[in-house]
C-alpha cells in the first residue's frame, strides 16, 4: 500500500503595527485551526510583538517601506506553508474553523475566498455591517502586488469557502487612529498608475468614510471615467451606492439622478443601489417640496424593489439590511407620512430590526 500523503501545512500570516489592543483577539480565534501563526511587525511602538508572542505567534520584523504588498510578501516568504490564511490584526475568525482544518487534506490548487463582515457606525447608536468576499486563503507560492489595497496575483480558480471573518477597522475609534495613512499611500499609487479605476474607487471610499464628500465625489468620478470594463468589476455596486450618497450630501441631485439613470440596467440586482436611489429621491423631495407628489412614489418604488430583491450578501460591499429591515424602515416612514399607518405597521412587523 502506498503511504498516505503528508498533511499540508496551514499558517496564519499577519502584518501588524501598534495593534497590542486587538491582535490577541485574532490570534486566539485562529490558533486552534492552524499549524503556525506568523506576525510580521512593521515598526510597533507598543507591546504588539510581546502580546503576539504570548499568544503563541512567531514574531518577525520588517522595516516599513510604504508598500503593503512588500510587507505581505515578506511574511509569506518567511512562513512558506502549503496554505496561508492572510488576516489583519483588526479582524478575527467568526466561524469556519473546520473548513480551515480541512485544508490540510486539500490540494492547494485554488485560491479560497472568505466572507468579511465589516462593522461600521450606522448612526443612532447602531452598528451596521457590510459584507465583502475576499481572496485570503492562498496556496504557498501566491504573492501580492500593489502598494495599497494589494491583491494576490494568480491564475487559479477562486472558490468561496464557509469561513466568516469579522472586521471593526471602520468603527470611529479605529478610523481616527489610521486617518491619513491610506490616503497618502493611495495618492502615491495613483501617481504611478493614474488610470487605475480601482485605486480611484478606494481613494473615494477613504474620503467617504471621513465624510469628505467633495473629495469622495471627485475620486468616484475619476473611477467612473475609466474604461467601461470597470463597470463589471466586483466593487462596482459599492462605488455606485457610495457615489449617489456623496452627490446627495453635496446637494447635486441632478447629477446624482443622471448617474443613477445610467446605472439602472447594470445595478438592477443590487438592493444597495435601490436603497441609495430611494434615499436620494427622498432628499430631493425634501429640497423641492413642490415636486414631492411625484418624487415620493418613486422613492417608495425604489425601497419596494430593495425588499423584492432581498438581502444579497454575495455582492461585494452589500450592507446588511438594505434588502430587508433598513429598506422597510424607510418605506414605513413614507407610508406613515402619506396616511398609511396600518401598512407601515405591517411592514415593520414583517421586517423587524435584528436584536
């Protein structure tokens, strides 16, 4: 009988700096499922290396050079496992440990995508959650390219795995800590690749999370001016919804409506698009009350389309609730404001806020 093949080696690979307050959460969540945890420290001034070592990680050091791909590739080379799980210190494993363990008996012939759940401040004391699928389970030889928002370079098939990872880097305290870091690197990257629509989208997103709507719209407009192929990119729906919101906040309703009309066919399956469209129409009705009689039914129709489409967590950047309770809440407000209280109450009962 031939000998059974040796199990593949699975390693967690992390680059981190000044993450002493969060990195233990990550390492504790992943430790039971991997063979090694490697933390590449890029210049911490706090106790990140000591905390990581105490949690069982192998700690190495790297001189930061304003290049995330260079740091990640150094960490991958130091680890040299058959499979690499690439996570950040502000992330943690929510579920999917058995799927990770199963990689030991799986040929590394594909790239694994996991579901990242981004927490963000939704206002009113509530946290929202956006879902993104990211290629973070990599065969040993795969490496990254890109100064920032780096991407793994490969020609392998991508397989979605039943792995869920949490991320709280978009909550206010975390955003305040890293304000300006990504902006500077994005501007450097765009100086090198001024026609990269993805980088313009990421610059707009970075501006948007700090409510810098003028700068966000300028970057989103540059992304939209790139070649038409950008419109089929997985991040396109998120760009569309964010751009509509930025234009609404700037009071540029006519430009926003023109852009929305150009996206009706492309984003026909996106509840995030119709949610942003309803929000835009409601704001337009408030600014032009003489047109409210025509605009409110259009907003109502947009939010009803959200409910018809339902939740679409498979769409990158999809915000939880825009196909259910968030759309129902906005729709109920319109129903109440137009004398349909019973219908509003029934809608809220059918789509309650999650506990």
